[in-house]
C-alpha cells in the first residue's frame, strides 16, 4: 500500500521558496511530492501553471494516476475510512473514570484503510459549576480538569455538554432554563479550552435539554430516556445496536446503554459487539459514571478482535460530523492524469471539528500520488482499493 503524507501549505510554500533559492536540480524525491501550489506572480511575465485554489472555502485535493484514465469517479464513503459501523463510549459528570479508559484506548487501534493506525477515542460529558458550592466543576478534586480535557481533545477525544448546573435545585441553579444551562457551559468551555462543543448528554432525565441542544446548533443529544420526541430514540424502542440511517443528519437524540455496574456493562456491551454485524450501517453507544478497568479492558479487547478493523471506535460527534461533511457540495474534475476533488465548505457550521472525508475512487489507472491543493491537513490513500482519506480538523476556536 502506498501512503504519502503531504505537508501543510504554509510549510510547502516555504519549502518551494527555499528550493527555488538554491537550485531546482537539487530537488529530492521527497520534495517532488510537494503539490504544485504556486504563489501568484509578482512579475507579469511569469505565468502560473497550476493556479492556486481560489479561497478558504474549499478543501481541494488532486489525485494523480499512473496514466490517463478513460474515466474516473469518486464518491464519499458512507462512514469515515469506509468502515461499516461505529461505537462510542462516554463518561458523565467529569468522571475521572475517563482517565483510566484513556490508558486502554490510546493503545488500541483501528486503521484508516491505508495502513495507518488510529487510536480508539471516546468522550467526557462535563458540567460548569456545582449547584451546592458553586465551585467550577473542572476545579473540584477527583473531577476531570481543564488540562486533562485539553489532553483528551488533542488525543482525538470529544468534550460534551452536560449542563452548566447539573440540576435545577440546590443553592445555585438556573431553574428550568435549559437554554441558559447549555449556552453558559458552551461559553465557559470556549473560554477555558478554546473548544466548541457539538453534543449534549441530558443531565438526570430533565426534558427540554435535547431541544436546547438542537437550538444552540449541536448535532446530537443522548440519554437513557429523555429525547423530547426527536428521532431516532423512539423508533424503534432500543438502546443497543441500531441502524445509523434511522438517525437524522441534522440532529439526532440518541439512546444509550448506561451502567455503573460493570458486570452488567460487560454483559450488555459484549452482546452489542456480537450483534453489530446483524444491522445495516450499525452503531451502539455506552456510558458510565465510573470504570472497572479490568472489565473495560476486556470489553475493548473483545471489540477489537471481534470487529476486525471494520468498526470505528470514535466520539459520537465524529460520526455525526462526517455525515455533514459528506452532504456538502463536491466537484470532481478529470484532466489528463489529474483528478481534482473540491469540497465546498462555505456553508459549513463553525462548530464542525472533524472536516474529514473518505472517498472511494474508481478508475482504470492506479493512483500514484495525492496532493493537497487547499485547506486539508493530510491525505492518505490506498492504490489497491482506491480509498482516499482527506483529514482536516479544528481543535481550537
Ligand atoms: Zn450526570
């Protein structure tokens, strides 16, 4: 399998300038992998052979074939890396159980379908302040703190909104003002982490939180029983393995398995792992306030061996955001050996963190290289299967 990394554009431009200053003949094989991005000419006698891609509103890549194909097509894969399903885990209430889960997940991998290992990731649902002491939840001992949240984010985990005050009672609360609880925690985490949230875990069973999550622009909420009537939770009644096609792309109110008894958790999640091959486009979600490390490790080992690199283990946000990306306008253009894919991100909501897309490319010539022309962080490809992955992520706002 051929894998080629392409460096960020600013580095590329610096490299191109440096190479130009020395000698074109000195270009090494590695430097030849640099995409042909040319800065606009300052001298009117020069022409630009490959025009720079016009603006910051497009992610553009260029696929190079070994010869001129008679035809080339590409479609976004249904799920990232062309996997057939996904699973998510989350810890509520700033639980430090997440830290122990992290130790196992960061050493367990699926692949991107191009030979690169990617660690399993999960999510932590956090509060803003304690409703009795008004202490900031991230500063209370034995809670996940801001530094740990940053570590999680940088490792590919997500942070979820679990309401500013967990309950409408106590010395400090916002009563039944769900919008304020969601918005003020959103603001607090933006201030402390420079991170925008895109999902909510309903605190206790208070209705109105899924509605508030949708209203602020999040892509999902989750709960064991509170869905405000949003799909897919009630259709059909379920909490284990389900069909992701039943979950609306713009906002989904997910059910989940929730256990603090890890014997129960292990039994139920292992059953879900056994069932995940029985549904179309399947997923399941599970959550807890804590962890039994031995049981968790057995669950993850069982997941990895049973799913054989076919199922993603990712935050729910990542699964939901992928579908937003795959719904964007995409243009395809074949010109000789070059096949350009241009993704229009102009109307993409600012909250979207994972701007990745995987393409299934079909042509009668093999892919020999993939270059970034605009915005992407990285590309990987598999010349045997025609899978091309485009990576683009926002981690700070
Ligand atoms: Zn809670």
